[in-house]
């Protein structure tokens, strides 16, 4: 090869390399936007589901393994994502909507053709630990493998053994509706290269057993950070800001650190256990995506696992506090009047609430998150507290979308974020308009005269 030809080749190789790097970065960004905005749909899976998750597992040679497997499946909330409306538990087909399209969860019942009946423990471990399916295809991070990677082999074996015993259902999910290039699973190689390394859970030997159990449940199986941890520009969770609160699908999963204003600083371990077990306590009710987590996962967990989670969460150092500008006096006046008119029937004067039924707003962390999206969503769309065996009926907050225009929602939100010792950034009508249009609720009353 001549010198010029060699240089030409080197040049072309360099260009090709640059092109690949650009492509990888572009794919990562697209994937991130898709992943960051990815929504977990709240649906009502069939009532038989709780029955399946709580039925007695008969004694037998495998009983201990199966009971352990089910306990792990409950802690991982596998059922919420893998059950479609009206479908069989674990048979998949739930469409997870994204701004770019829809991704459907697969069948993880023991059906041999369409489920995981034929999967070996090695294949199952590879899916959870590395995010790689049986056919070698890369799974999308809508499946929380960045957390499940920490589940040890003994536990994935128990999970697989249990899943193979749930009623098998022959069902093939619909094809994902994703645009190019996201429909190509290879695009996940780029995302993984930048954001994900398979790893094991590392217990901290200086900490008690319960703390380590709690850390494992929160970080690995419970994938709490998938909602509660802020993301990097590429959509990976920020380890330096673990569980400090994040926005997901127009809700805010609040700060879970020891910060007394935005986090769990004022909650006792018993408060945390009560919230996770029953969906409510004297300080807050579980609504939004947390309602689903409570109904199908934490409310079915054992008291000792919940106590372990509380021990771990109570050990988290408070997130540094943020400053916020003072609200305008006019907004506080207008907001106070709206609060007195529209909110006191349930939350009472002084925002003190009727604990156990209507949560207090004075001191509420949900009300004081930096990002007001969750509060705006709640006021516009209303909310529904998770039903649990302790409280089988819904507790609902009505929607105010048709009653209050954007400015009024902004004022009352500003008010509850800054009255009674609360402190958080004021809310503008534009912020409300943005959430309203994303929620797709009726706009005609959204602006005075509009
Ligand atoms: C937040 C939603 C969510 C949760 C929680 C979840 N999954 Fe999934 N899972 C998915 C989605 C979505 C896919 C499909 C990803 C894809 O197609 O790339 C998937 C894929 C899988 C696969 C690969 C199946 C196949 O046919 O390739 C397995 C195995 C699996 N999940 C098991 C579990 C188990 C076990 C749990 C509980 C410990 C669980 N999942 C919890 C959403 C979830
Ligand atoms: C699918 C997203 C999602 C997952 C997964 C999730 N959460 Fe949440 N969580 C939320 C949202 C959203 C809220 C706010 C609920 C509300 O406004 O009523 C919340 C609220 C909470 C609260 C109450 C905070 C307060 O100040 O009122 C606690 C405690 C909590 N979550 C703990 C957990 C733990 C522990 C896990 C893991 C086992 C977990 N969450 C997993 C979305 C999630
Ligand atoms: C009919 C009773 C009712 C009325 C009226 C009502 N709410 Fe609520 N509110 C609830 C219930 C029930 C919850 C718990 C369920 C949930 O979180 O969605 C709640 C929760 C909240 C929370 C979350 C508190 C936390 O820490 O979990 C805020 C903030 C809130 N409401 C604000 C308001 C505002 C502002 C108004 C008036 C515009 C209002 N509510 C009117 C019943 C009501």
C-alpha cells in the first residue's frame, strides 16, 4: 500500500471513529429523553392479583424457596409493570407510554412458548444482572435492571422458581411502537457503555444487619431511586444525589433523605413503616405512582423488611437545603383566599389536615419540593390514596382543573408552599399552563377569558 493510500485509509478510519462516537452520544441523548420522560402507567390490575400474592404456599420440598421467591417478587414490584389492565398477573402487555411511543412489558409467567417457562437460571440472571434478554437482545432501561443488577444469584434463582409456579398464560405482548433508532435494541449498547456497569450489592460490614437489609431492598429490589433519584444529563441516576427527589411523569417523587423540610427528617421510623404498610400516616398519604408501589409492593412486605427500609432511610444524610425567593404578597393574599374557599373543608385552617384521612399541608414535604410539578399536578388532577388492606377504600382529592384558572392554581400553590412555616419557590401561571397541557386536561377555563 502506498504512503498516500495508507494516509487516506487512516483518515477514513478516523472519520468513521468520529461518526461512531457522535452516533453513540446522539443515541444516548435520545434514549435519555425517552427514558427520563418514560411514564409508569397507573392502572388497576385485576383483583385476583393481591390474592395471588398473599395466598398460602402449601408445604412441600420447595416451599421455603417459593416463599422466599415471592417475598422478593413483592419487594421488586414486578407485578405492577408486568400486568396489563384486565390481564393475567405477570402475563405482561402493559403499555408504558413515552413521548416517542409505547413499550410493552413481556410475559413473565411460566408459559413455555410466550413466557419464561423455558428460561434457565443463567438466562434469567443475565436479564436482571446485565439487562440482556434470552435471545441476546439488549433490554430497555424502562426495565429497572440498573437496580436489579445487584440482586444476587441465589435471589434471582428463587424469583425464577416462584414465577414458574404462577398460573401460566399464553400471551404475546404487542410490538413496541418506538421510532427509529430507538426500535433498534443495539442502541442500548451506547447507553449501557456510558451509564451502566453490572455490579453486586456490597454490604457495609460496619453497619447492623437491618441497615444492610434495608439498603439492599431500597437500592436493588425496590428500585426506589428509579423515581426518587435525580438523573444526570444522560439519564443515569446521580450517585452523589441518591434519593434526593426527582420528577417523573409529571409527579415529584420527593426527597427521602433526612432533610426536615423536603425529606423525611421529621418522620420517625414508625411513620415510614406506617406509610409503606398502609398508604398513609399522620403526615402524608401515598398518591401518584407511589399509590401503586404501596398497593402491590410495600403494603405486602413483612414488618421486618419495612423496618429495615426505615432504618436505612433514616440513616441518609440530609440533602443540602436550597434557598428560594420570597413569594409576592399579592400572590399570598390571593392564594390564601382560594385556600380558605377550596381547600379548608378537608385540609382545615392552618393546613393542619385530618391526619390519617386528609394529610396536613403545614410541614408537608410533598408541598415543599423544589420542583412544584407534583403540587400543580395534584391540584389540577386531584389524587387518590393507595388502597391497602388496612384502608381498603380510596381517599380522594378532587380535581380543580375546571374550577381554577392557571393564575389561581399558581397562587394557591404558592400559598401552601409558603404559609405556616413552609418554604419553597413561588409558582407561576406559566408553570401551571405547562403542566395542564401535558396532563391534557380541559384548557378552556385555564386562563381568564381564555
Ligand atoms: C418499572 C417497570 C418494571 C418493573 C418494576 C419490572 N419490570 Fe421486568 N420488564 C419491564 C419492561 C418494560 C421489560 C421489557 C424491556 C424490553 O423490552 O426491552 C421488562 C423485561 C423483563 C424481563 C425480560 C423478559 C424477556 O422476555 O425478554 C424479565 C425476565 C423481567 N422483566 C423480569 C422482572 C422481574 C423478575 C421483576 C421484579 C423483580 C421485574 N421484571 C420488574 C418492566 C418492569
Ligand atoms: C414509580 C415511582 C416510584 C417508586 C418506584 C417509588 N416511589 Fe416513593 N414516591 C413516588 C411519588 C410520586 C411519591 C409522592 C406521592 C404523593 O405525592 O402522594 C412518593 C412518595 C414516597 C414517600 C412519602 C414522601 C412524603 O414526604 O410524603 C416515601 C416515604 C416513599 N415514596 C418511599 C419509597 C420507597 C422506600 C420506595 C422503594 C421501595 C419508593 N418510594 C419507590 C414515586 C415512587
Ligand atoms: C375533598 C377533600 C379535599 C379537598 C377539598 C382538597 N384536598 Fe388536598 N388532599 C386530599 C386527600 C384525600 C389527599 C391525599 C391523597 C393524595 O395525596 O392525593 C390530599 C393531598 C394533598 C396534598 C399532598 C399532601 C401530602 O403531603 O401528601 C396537597 C399539597 C394538597 N392535598 C393540597 C390541596 C389544595 C391546595 C387544595 C385546594 C385547592 C386541596 N388539597 C383540596 C383531599 C382534599
